C-alpha cells in the first residue's frame, strides 16, 4: 500500500493550471497524481544536477 500524506505546497498559478491540464489530458484522477508523476520522474533522473541546477524560471523578469 502507498504511504501517501497530505501536504500543503505553494506553487505558481500557471503551474497549477498545467497540472490541471495534464490530469485532464492523460485522464488522471486529479492534479495531485500529475504532480506525483513529475516528482517520480525527477527522482529517477540519472542527472540530479540537471534537475536542480539548470535554471528554468519561466516567469522571471
């Protein structure tokens, strides 16, 4: 059995909209499942530095 917890996270509105869209597009039960998929993908990445050190600020001025 999975050991899921409820967590309160602060994300940007555009990120929530993307998670909502991905959940609809891939017929996931909810946006939380979309986020868990993204997190699992990042966790299994062979290149941890690419995940955390590459700047991907889409909303930066």
